């Protein structure tokens, strides 16, 4: 799939808007390895997988990373476990402002997904779930608590959390689970800032489930790898820096062994987040597995000595789970309306666009207008000229470009302009 490193005109929009307030939110994706007293595995018990020990380890990791959002897999499907993590690991050491999303387990089983979030920055406005043949996929839609919220300006984002079916021979099952997610998002009719994270249990980008993600037939709803590490990850030293499982080379019966040689845990982002076209963008240089310094191939997170994190954090990663957490930051603008930030006249566009551009604008006095279309990498694609009289005007322009991201720039003969990011 063709990728663009820069959005020339989108950068122009940002640079021209010196009054835009920005913030950063951090997410952490973590498979907690059977945070439950009923894992169904005889060797994974209160001795080998003690919850008090896990609470202390997770508390150390959480307060070291300080995520705004924590997405987890393998939590017991009971509010007892959901609240235990909140009370014993997150809302501790002077912190009291995190909350959790809705717990579901319609697919059955003894482990589930959950999300925790900083209520100072985010408000949860919707919960979704998808029942699959193996475990639910959960979605959580938020809006950002911006200073301009009372004026209706905010940023929306949705985090989807999944634990796909593990094992060789289940590749098509994983593909089906991924497709169920993509179809669910498409059915909501709201392409935008979507994050898909979890334990995907995939050995490489060649898996049909991964290909489904990046090549979904409706490109508005596909997902990209922020760090573009698309290869065969399993037991491949070339991808040592992004391996997340296993933290152990030996086991007491609960932890998977073998050392770090799999990239099971991923954070994928929608095209909107990849390109930053809806006031939120992934910062790809922040994407990393905590405790992974690239020197862990087929080794544990603690041996050889790990200097990428403090020693107490490395120990906590070792005792907490056989997976490493994945962390990534997103930058966002406190306001979302480009018309409010970089406009010389009032204009609105029906967006997403279909076969025609439908534009409404308020013309102060009779003027000649030029409407230019650019690709996301700054390539000029076409222009239309219209002479408009004063007052509110409704115009329609042809738009026969393929599905994707574009920039509409409108200028008049008084050198006033309006720039709008549009999607088809």
C-alpha cells in the first residue's frame, strides 16, 4: 500500500495556525497474562501467578510509563478484577483520576479485554463490542476535554482492543476476527481516528488477518503499522527491536518460555491517524515495547542486563507477564475546526465527499473564487473557478478522484483563503 511520509498541505495548515493549542496523549497496550484466579491452566495458580505480586509489578510499570490510556488483554471477566487493577495498580500513589470502560464477555471464556483512561483528558462517550468465535473485540470512543469544549470544539478517537485466537492453523480465524472489526467500524459510518491494539498472535505481516487490516477494500477503514515493520517477525533477529513475547527463557509453569522472539502485541492506526488529517496524529518515533532495547533476541527482559529501563521496572516486567507492553504517543489539537483556525471567510464542505463537492459559503461582496484540489503529498490535481455574488451561496463541483485523502483550497480575488482537509 502506498505510503506518504509528509502531507505538504496539511503541514501548511498547521504552520499557518499559530493559535492552535496542542497536547499529547500516551497509550499503552498490555497483555496481563491471566489476571484472574481461574485461568483454566493448572500450572498458572496463586503461587506461580500471584495477583498481589502482579498488582505491585503493574503499579511500578504504570507509574513509570504514565499512560493516558491503558488497553489490556487477559483480565478475568469480572468487575472484581477490573476494579482490583484500578484500585491496586492505577489509582495509587496520589493518583485518583482514572476510570475504566465497559466489561463484556459475550463470546465466553475466562479472559477479557479492558481499557483504563485519564478522566482529566478524556471523556468516554460510547462502548462497543463484537462477539467472535474466540473472545470479544471491544471498542471505546472518547472525546478530548479541550478548553474549547463549550464551543463544541474537541477531538474524537476510538480505541479497539482485541485478543485474537492463538496458534498455528488458526490464521483464517484471525482473519475473520479482523474482518468482523473492520465491518463493524464501517457499519458505524464514522471513519476517523481509530486505534486497533492487542495481542494479535500473528507470526508475521504475511498472515491473512494482517493483510486484511492493511488492504481492506474500503481504504477509509483500513489500518497501518505506525513503524512500518512489515515482515516475518517470528524468530527473526531483524525484528528484535519490536519483539514483545516472551519475557522469560525459563518457566515455573505459567509463563511461556523461549525468550523474546515474537511480535504478538501491536498498535495499528487508521489512515486519519497515520496522516494526522483529523487533528490527531500518531508519533511514530514514540512507538516502542517497554524494556525492549533490541538486545533481547531469544533472551529474557532482565538478562542480559537491561539498561533501557530502571532495574525495578525490568524486574516488574519480568514478574508481571510473558508479554511486554507497547507504548505510543499521539499529538492532537485542542480545536478541530480548520474554519475557526485558518479562514478568511465562512465556508463548509460536506465531508466525506462522494461524487461531488457540496460547498456552502458566505460571500461578503461579489468576488471571483478559485477552488483547488491537492493530493496529500502536495500534488496539484485540478481547479475550478466560480464568480459568486454576495450572500450565502451553495455550489456543487465535480469530484471524480479515487478514495483517499485530499486538500481543498479556496481563494478569492481579495486574497482571502480557506483550507479544508477532505476525504473520499
